[in-house]
């Protein structure tokens, strides 16, 4: 997977073109950066998530919901002064999200519990 931090993407011609286009549309630099962050989170989530059982494509709703949760419960909760600080804080948050936080969409189970149930043949 390619590097997903903004320091590495700043020189990418696609990123520059997108940034310039969105600023020309009237968005502020801050708004464009927020759009880019959402894109990166979506890209990472899609890259690490398994394909749906029996389908060739992924639902758009699941990554969009994950993006919203990631932004609300992680990215906007604390100001990270460095990329290293943000990266260090992400692993514990992901562990909490996947192993300890119940999800209403999967009957109050954690994603880890759902994975274990599916591995045991309990596809509910």
C-alpha cells in the first residue's frame, strides 16, 4: 500500500491538481485538506477490508460510516502535532474499535466477535 500521509502526497501531481481545482471552486485550504483526509481514510479502509462474501464489489456505506466514526472519535478528538504522534495513537484506537467497542449494526458485537462467529460458521 502506498504511503498515505500528506507529507508524501504533497508532491503528487494528482493531489496538486485536486487541491487547485477545489480552491478554484471556492473551498478554503482547510476544507480541501479535510476532503483529502477523508479520501485517504476511505482509501486505507478499502485497501485493508476484505471483499464482501459472495460479491465482487464493496458497499459504499460501510467505508463511509467507518470514515465518519474515525473522524469523530479519533481524528477530531485530539490535536496531533506530528504524523508520528497520530500514527502512535491510531493503533490503540483501532484495537478499541475492533475488539472492545460494540457496534449496533452487528447486533452489539465487536467486529472481532463477528469475525470469530463467522469463522465458526455462524453467519448471522
